[in-house]
C-alpha cells in the first residue's frame, strides 16, 4: 500500500536535500513515484502518462533544479498541475428562468443514484428551492419504494406510477405534475444501466429528449477504477451530461476516477457525497480533491464546516485565530465537539493538514469515537490557561492531566505535540503558503 | 463456463429434504433477460478472441512488456500485482524455458489464473443448515447476488433455501430481497426497518432448523469499510450467528463490483478483519470493467473468487473460471 504521495516524494527526494540540487535522474525517480501513486489512486493509466510527462517538463524547467528546496518545489508543481487538471473553479447547476428546473440523474448500477436524488433535494431545499423527485427506475426491484422512502426522509415530494409504465412516460407525466404544483426543481431518478447496454442507453436518451433537462448529472462511485473513463465517455456521448456527482467519498478511496473523468471528458465534478446521512452532500471543490489525492489536508473545508454549525462571527474568529496561530486547545475542543455532530472522525481529521498520518493510525488501531472521548477527557482535564497556552504544560502538569483524564503521560504528550504542529501548519495553509513538508511530520 | 454449478460447491451428504434438483424451473424470463445473457456470452467470447495478439509475444521487446503491463493496469489488476506477474514471466522467458509466442502467452494466462487463486475453492454447504453471510460496501450488488444464488442453490443443487433480510438500514432493501425471494421461490425471514440485523439472522437460522431447511443466506446492509461502528455491527451479526449455530457462518462472501479500483483491496482487508471472509463474488462483469482487483485481492489476501455476476437475470451468476477470467484481463 502506498503512503500519501507527498510522503513518498519527500522520501525519494530526501537525499537531495543534503546536496541541495536536483538532477534529472532525481526527477525521473520522483516521476516514477508519482506514476505509481496516481495509479494506486485509480487515475486512468493514460491520464497518468500525460500528467507525469507534463510535470516532468515543468520540473526540469528553469529554476526548479537549483531552487533552495527542490523537493518542495516538486510537490508544489504536482499539486498545482493536479489542481489544474481537476478543473479550476467549480460550477453551479443551471436553473430554469421559469417553471421547474429538471435535473436528470444517470449512472451505473449501484453508484448511488437513488440516495443522491434525495440528498440533492435536501441540499436544494436548504437553498430555498422546493425539489420534487420522480421515480423512473422501473427495473430494479423495490427501487420505487426506496425513492419514496428516502424522499420522505428528505422532506421531498415523490412522483411515482409504479413499474408498469414506460419511464419516459412517467418522467413526462411528472413534469406536468411539477409544473402544475409549482415545484422549483424536478429530479429524475433513472435505472442504473451499463454504458454498453444499447437499449437502456436509448431509453435514457429518450427521457432526455422528452423532459429537456437543464442539468444532467452522472452519478459516479468514488471507488471506481480504470473503467471510469469508458463509462464517462459513453454517457457523455449518449446524453451529454453536464457534470458529475461523486458518491462514497466518505470511504478511503483516493478518488482518482474523478480526475480521470475530468481529464477525459472535460466535465466538472459538481457535488460530492460524504456519508450515509441525507445531509452529507456538498458542493465539490476541485482544489480540495487535489489535496486529497496528495494528502495535503484541507483547511478551507474545515473553516466552512465550522461556519455551518456556528454563527458567522464565530467562524471569522476561528479563521483569524488560525492565521495568527492563536488557535487554542479550547478551540480544538469546541471544533471537535461540533465535528462529532458532522460525521465520521476520519473525514474531519483528514481535512486537517498534517493529520494524514493520524488518520492512518486511527484506522490501523481501529480507534473510533471512544478515542475522541479520550482526547476530550485529556483537554477537559486541563485548566483554561493550559488550553490557551499548551506550552505551560510541564512535567507535573502532564502527570496531573493524565491522572485526571484516566490516560497516560504519553497520551498527553502526543496530543500536545501534534496540536503544536497542527497549529503552525494551519496558519501557513490558511495564508495560502505551501507548508514545509518536513513540518508535516514527513521524513 | 467450463465449470458447472456442482463443481463450485462442497455439498456433503445428499440433502434429506429434497432429493432431485428441480431442473424444470426456468428462470423467469423478465424483460431483457435473454438479450443480456446473449450479450454477456458474446462478450466473453470476444474477450477470448481479442487477447493481446500472439505476435506481441513473439517479439518480446520493451514495448511488448510495456503493453502487457498496460493491459493489466487498465484491467485494475494494480501496479504491484502487475509487476509481480509480469516479472515472473520475464524471469521464465530469460531462463529460456518458454519457446514461441503462444507458449509465452499461455504461460502469462496461467500465471494470472494462479495469482487469481485458481478455481479449486468451493462454497461449503456441508453443514445443516449451512449459513452463508453476504457482505460488502454499498451498491456492489449484494441483494441481487443473493437472489440469484438462492435460485441456483435451489434449482441446480436441489437444496432448500431461506434468505435472511438483515439489511435493515437501506430504504426498501427488505422489499427488494422479498421480490428476489419470490422470483427464486425461496422462503424469507424479515426484520423490521431499523431493527437489529443480528436478530434477523438468529431467527433465520432457528427457522431453518425447525423447518429442516438446508441453506441460510443472509443479506447485510452495505457499509463503507471505513466506518468502524458499522464494521463492529457486522462482526456482531457474525457472532450472533456463531452463537446460534456452531461453525456458522460457514461462508462469508464479500461482493466486489468489477468496476472497483484499487480501493477494493482495502475493502477486502477491512471486511476480512471484521468477519473472516471465505471468498469473493465478483459482480457486474457484463460491463467493460475486467475486475482485475479480484486478482490483487486473491494474491495479497489469499481470498479466492468463488462466483461471478454477469447480468441482472436469475441465471446471470456463475462459478468462477480462473482461466477464462485471466484471458479476459488481457483482452483489449
């Protein structure tokens, strides 16, 4: 199993640090690591080839080989190129000027279309748009029941006519209903289909022709491998989708498929699904995906998450604190508590720069929320002064905290140390600087 | 399809309850069933024909080796397993034991089939009742696989089956399995939505024992392997089964979607830690994905592929044929 790419690159280029100069052979070794890491992340083979050629050229370009920290330069170039490939700024859904906006959802079986429909309805409802769903998956047993159930959970109206009618007719009928009812958005759930199944692809094209959707989303499983490009190309050809909704990103897949699809079809990724709950769908941020593939953390998402749960004032305070390195253990505790309402631990820690390793350790040790209880206990056993200024915590305080929290001195040490590193990195990243990878705890 | 259904199972003594397989029962010819069957058949024929041409193996230059690697990587075999297999072939070629392009190609297919774990491993149905637990991440085709498996066990092997609807989480999962159980003509034990999945499995085993049913197949909720609480829940379902019936579950099968990339290895690792897997069902091979990740899983975790899914119809589940699978990996 490969470690995060930035780990590997630092390792490969560590010898260079002492010499202070990169040779062409060093760059080639680094390119090999990048190639393997991207393949491991399921980026399509052909995309990887083109990508490494591009990065190699830039690395050999003027200035990089002689720069003060060439290893860091290489990481930076990879990150930039990856972000570029992921597709610049994210785009919005197109909405109809009048009448219902029609969103057609398409994809392979099991990619998560039905659940995604309900999540999207819920997300749009949060933006003040009433979204209704229509059940056009007449193939899979109980698919209609499933949409009705998740639709109800999302508080969305569901139009359905069972499984006997033709899906195109159902979609057309529902559009009439939605118009009459004054729904803002109509989301069309369709049967999962193989991209090589002519008959079902025809059916999808028919639904498109009849309902004239404003947006067509391809629902894509983040765990998809090399085949993602074949799937995306086939759907692009037949229904010319506008963007991708990426599902199951709450797993540990690196999501290279998203990169491949963007590179091959030019279609942007619009949304990402990050959990089983219906409110765990987010706008997709390409630059963050590059970070995920590289393991660089994601300060922006963290700040945004904080904004959702606290008021704006608090969020601004937090951002200022991060920039000034005034982020305290007390803030950390508050964040952690808010975060625990937001979803699995790995997601949130993964967003914190330098915590890539911690996430890995957490998974290896099979730690779960009980471990967060322990972290909370440690912080709660500190005085307010200690939480604000962890440097106060000396040997005897450590012992007291360990006793008070029912943990060990080592556990307290680890928390304090990691927190210190994290605070520095967050400040750097929030200011938009590349962190020195050595500070990321990388060898 | 060199292997028959009976080859894929360890059946033990003949079942007491039902003697002869009901070979008269045709699968329900739902819309598109035969079309799909034809498609998937012609696809695997094409796969065999379109293997990397023999000429490639006559002239083994750098480009030829690279093309072999490329084909395997594009089939999701993964960089490590690809390097391993191609490296072994290279050693043998250098050792001069293989002569001629056909011999080299055949040997590559052989090596790949070996790495995929061969196909000698059977599904163990000797216990009465035998309990099969089916697990996996969301959307891989667990419920569909169970419907098809139940139909085959009943109709090809003549064993009575009860399915346990222990996916109490996903909306309408119980209804979905219910429809499959009707198609397959088998019994079902269902819990209530949001109920305890362990209790459903417990009840299904009890029902099988009291009614003399041969095989219990338990559906479970799809879950991402990174959610440790959900994995712990799955481990508990397994413990409940073991407590109710010694040795159960006799098979724990993970369903892997053939379109899955390298993450499949992590899935298999996490699930085997939680429920001690005995094999893989590789689904959705009727698309363009080759399912090479199953080879990586088999070679790294020694977890054999036992069945493959090639469509949505009742008949579209087959015993795994390692050589056919290996040859298809090399197809364009």
